[in-house]
């Protein structure tokens, strides 16, 4: 790592820790000066007790900020960082409130905690804004050279264009140009890195070795095989590394833990959200007198078909012509109530009963319709790989992608989950799902030409 990069990472780390420290300091002040004085305990805390309370808060706010992405100043969009901080603050303050209430053996009056949370959120907004300004001031966008293959480059250019604050593609070069010219361009001081887009493995490996030997930063979009290899297990049987890709995915103990989490959390959420489900059902019924639930054939582990349940968000007989279609960005079939419940994901709540039944899991690749799977598999046979595990209410592709992320990219994201599965990953994705519920990008419809564009892969 060069000096510039070391300084950059150090500055970001220090700024992130400063933010966490100030949030903790706000809590420390409120705890010691206000809350502690209101307690009715027979025994008050001494200095070490205060330190323990403050330390626990610091650990929690650091953990949740890190999990949701609230410390990634400069890496995520400012709004995403701020949104992550809001989630972290709300969750940690609720946990702290419950902690204080348990210590009091009664519900503590929450006005102070509520005011503290508002102050912390206001600070987080200022902190993120200043951090973003400082990042852009001292760390301008990286200038990149894009080397592309035979496929169109509009998609990758559009993706990088959404992060103009971090990246700037200043030159495009085709992989088939003279190799000496390409090599000279790669090592040019004009660029801060090189992007390899859809370059065949043999040529890509040659480029990669050349740049690795010269300490050049490379951004490479993986193929399906790369994702599978990344999830393999390293073996040391001989005097050469071996990567093992297994014929099965989840181990017995992982399946047990995953099923236990599914049952416990789906029961809890079904009880908590039951008032919301009742109100939604009444609203749908009153709007057009049509059915409340919409049942549809989807595919889960091993291609097994099941009936998924959702609150109906479209008009009755939305697909009376029998043609399976994904919802578009401005789909006229969606009712006003449907548009709202889709935006906040209320329409997905009946799937808690699919989870209890065992057709789905909390986390896993989103289940697709058999007709759409067949359509994708005509040009992308690897799409079937998503069904190596049970379908999920939310998944890796929903957390790190969007509703309208292309099927090829969704497949790579879902395979990243399948090949690197752990119980902790499920828990982390469940927490991150809370964040995307309020992200408008996560519920956008697909473009009409999306499937066609994916056929080029």
C-alpha cells in the first residue's frame, strides 16, 4: 500500500472513530447528568459502573454502525451513510432504553432517550456532510482506464457514472489492441487504476499478472466461475495449493441453525406485524372488493414448486393473458394501495407463513416463477445454480443490489451468498434488510430491455 493510500485509510478511520466517540460522549453526558439522577435504585453506580455502561454503549454503536455501513465515509453515498447511522442510533438507543428499564425493573420514562436520539441523529447528519465534503476535497475521484471485451460497455459505464464522486473513467481501450500499447497505457501515471470488463479469462489473467507485478490497482468484474472459486475451501494435502468446491452446500449443523432462526424469527415477526397485516387486508378489500392475498407458483431449493403468498398489490387479473411479466417502473397494473405496500415491503409479510411451512427461509435467493426461470435459462443456464439452497424472503442480491439489478448480476450476488454461507452472514443480512426496506432503489421496477440485455452475457 502506497503512502497516499495509507494516509487516506488512516484519515477515514480516524474520522469514523471520532463520529462513534462523539455519539458515545452524548450518551455518556445524558446518562451521568440526567438519567442516573432519575433512577430509583437503592444502590447507585460508582465510577467503574458508569464506565461499564458507557463502554457497552460504545461497543454497540460501533458494531451496528459498522454492520450497516455507517462508518464508510467516502465509500458509500452520503445519504446511505447517514441512513445507516440513523438505523444504528435507533437500534442502540432502544437497546440502551431496555437495558435501563431492566435495571429499574420498570419502564423508564423515555423522553430523555428520545431527545438524545434526535440530537445524535442531527449530529450524524452534520458529521456525514462534513466527512463527505472533506473526502471529496482531499481525495478526488480515481482516474481509471477501462479495458473491455466484445460485449457492450454501456452497463458498466452507467454503474461507474453513478459514483462520480469516487471514480472517473477517462479512457476506453479494446482488449484486442496491440499488447505493447495496452501495457504502456496500463502503467501510465495518468491513471489510478484499471478496470477489466468482460475480458476472457486467458487474456484477463495475462493483464492481471502484468499489473500485479507493477502494483497497479485493478477493478475486475467476476465471472460465475470466479464466484464459485472464491467460495471454495483451501486444502493443504500436498506441496501445492488445492481449492475444493463441494458437491453440497450447507452442512447439517448449518441447516439446523438456519431452520431454527427461521422458525423463531418468523413467529416473532408474525405476532408483531399482525396489526399491520390486518389493516392492510382491510384496505385491499375495501379498495376493489378483490381477493386480499395473491398466490403464485415459485421455485425453491432443487426447483421444487410452491405457492408463495403476498398481499395483492395489482389489479385483479393483472396477468389474465397468461403471460408472466416482472413489474415495470411505471406499471399501470399496480393499485394505489399496492404501490404503497410495495414501497414499504408490507406486501411480503404473508411470506412469514411460507417460512414457517418450510418452503422458504428468511435469507436466500428470491424465488422466481418457473416461466421466468425458463426464459433466463435459455441464454443463462447457470441461473439454476440459485436453487441449490432454499429460496428466501430477502437475500444477498436484495441487500447489495436493487429490484432492477440484472438477472446475471443477481446470480453472481446470490452465488456469493451460497458459496460463502455462514450463520453470521444470515444474521448480518437480516439486519441489513431493515435498511433496504426504506430504500426506494430497492423497489424500482425493471426496464423492458433488461432481459434482452442480459442475453449478451
